[in-house]
C-alpha cells in the first residue's frame, strides 16, 4: 500500500513524461483564464521545468546516498 501511495505522489509531480504535466496544464488553464495564452504557456513551462529539476535532484541525491553514503 505504501508503494502505491508513493507512486501516486510521484506521478502527480509536474514533470515531463508524468501525468503531473497534464494536471499542471489543466490547473494553469483553469486558474488563470484571463491571463494571455502566451503567459500561461510560460508559467506552465516554468512550473514543469521546476518540477523536473526537483525530481532530477532528488534522484541524483538518492543515488549518491545509495552508492557513497
């Protein structure tokens, strides 16, 4: 059960190639309907890049701790 929960949380992270990317796009479109579409796309891209970066740093730190910690 904890593995399924962890995978669900990981899948919601706004990261490329995960479902969080589509959730973030829908959330930005729903929460900012009056913002110009180009600005919404920029906000979405920055959000997904930030999520991808956080996931990448987390994986790198986990691998470092696994092999050198």
